[in-house]
C-alpha cells in the first residue's frame, strides 16, 4: 500500500494509523483490497470488508468512508 500520514497522501510500508486519512493510494500488490489494511495500526477498528477496486479504480469503505484509489490501474 502507498499510504503514509504525509500531506501528499502517499503511503509507506510502515504502520499506518487507521482512519487518519480519507484517501489512500494503493497498487495491484495490495489486491485483494480490504479495509482496514494489514499495515494499519488499528486493524480492528471495524470489521474487514473487501473492496472490488479492480474494475472501478476507486472504492469507498462503507464503514469508515475511506477512499481507496488504484494507482497503477491498467
């Protein structure tokens, strides 16, 4: 995943604070995508929900409202 707590909204492989951002950029390496993601510090902040981002390129978590954007959509 490419999400950090930086102002640019891109991520690193370090622990990510859950619900700290409203937009996360992800890559195909993060698929299948689910929220919260494994690197999030509060991985149990809500039930895991899988998000079908492959076709749309963008999905919103129905629990926390976080938006995930597929960076390398082909």
